[in-house]
C-alpha cells in the first residue's frame, strides 16, 4: 500500500511548536515509515512568531464549541492576513526543503494551495488570484510535486456560473502542464460540495492535466459514499481523512472501511494521503489512520 501524510495532519505542531517543513519530512519518514508527503502551501515556509500566534488564535477559536462572534471575526481577520502575506511571498527555505526530501527519500504527492477565489465575479481580482496560484504551482514544480490542488471557490448566493470556474481551471491546468505538475480538484467545500458540480467541471474543462482527489471526509454525511463513488475517476491521490477513533481503533464519524471499499471497487492502487483532523495528539491520529489503511488494504 502506498501511504503519504499531509502536513495539515500536524498543523498544531507547525503553529504551536515551531515545526518546519524540513522537520515534517523527517518525521514522516522516520516515525511513520511513509515515503510521500502533501505540503499545504502556507506551511512550506517557516512561520514567524507573529504569524504563528495569529494562526494559533484562529485555530483555537475555530475549534472552540462556545464560539464568541467577536473573537471569531478577529480570528478570521488574523488568519486571512497571514494567508495573504504568506501567499504573496516566495518561501526562503525551498532549497532546504528540497534537500530534506532527497536526504530522506520522500516525494511530494500534492501541494494544496489554499488561496484565492477562482470562481469570483470580479475579473481583475480573479486574474490576480490566478497569478498568485501560478506562482505556487512554480513552487510545487521546484519541489517535484506531482500535483497542485486548487479550490473551486465560491460565488454569491444568487449567482451560479460554473463557466467562470471551468475557465480558471483550464487556464491553470494548461499552465501547470508546462511545469510538469497536474492540476488537482478536491471535494473541499464551496462549489465542490456538490459532486454533480465536480462532474460538470471535468466535462467543461476537458483537459488531461486536470485530475481528481477524492476526500473521504468532506462530503455531507447524507451523500458521502454515493458522492465519493461518483467522482472516483482515476484519482491522482486519495485523502484518507479521519477525525476520532474508538478504543478498538475503528473510526467514529463515518465508515472508513466503506470508503476503502469504494476505492477497491475502482481498482485504485495509488497513494492514500493521511489527513487527520481530530482532537488529541496528532501523531497518534496519523498512526491510527495508517493502521486503518493497512487493515483495509
């Protein structure tokens, strides 16, 4: 079985303990025995202390069950400020990250790029976002990533125009192809929350460099298994999302084995990238997810 680990699985260590991408690559290989990673774009460079504090505050507020509207707004503002600053500046540690990958024999499966709105109605702003995204596709290419995931984005409630989204994806897929990187769509909220939209986008973009990454956890529970099956068309990778575990190691929020059965039905033999999003020790969560993957392989 081919297993990778997403840096998102250890976001607390990045934000609260100063973990770097160089550290992460080593941990993935030495502690988890995996030979592949996903690098969330804003986690590639080393966060300064002020940015780390803003991100820490944001994560605390987003996960707090007793949400204070004022603090939530403050958290969103801080998060967006850090995201903007990080996204507009090329990381200074790319050579070190590349050296770590080579040293530990680890490859980059995908770089999730959490920036911009490729479905936005403001053409000037959308074009600006696309240029920033292209700069991160360049980073993904430099680090040898097989893919770069870009979100579908969103539009106002009274507007639904998939052609804007499709045109953006086509432009990015064509650009990424020149860099040797596949452009990746994941069911990741927004317009991609509906699997029918995903299918339509692939039909509209109609480009061989446009690939899918099904995520086990991101669809609404009422449609989860049907939707994963619908979009499971030659994935470049699969997100093995987990949240919480029972004492016997089984998964709480949804039927992990049923998700794996869908992958088997489609004869999938590629990489599963661990995305642990639950409470508690994140390294334990990653290991428990790896154990589940091996159990149902």
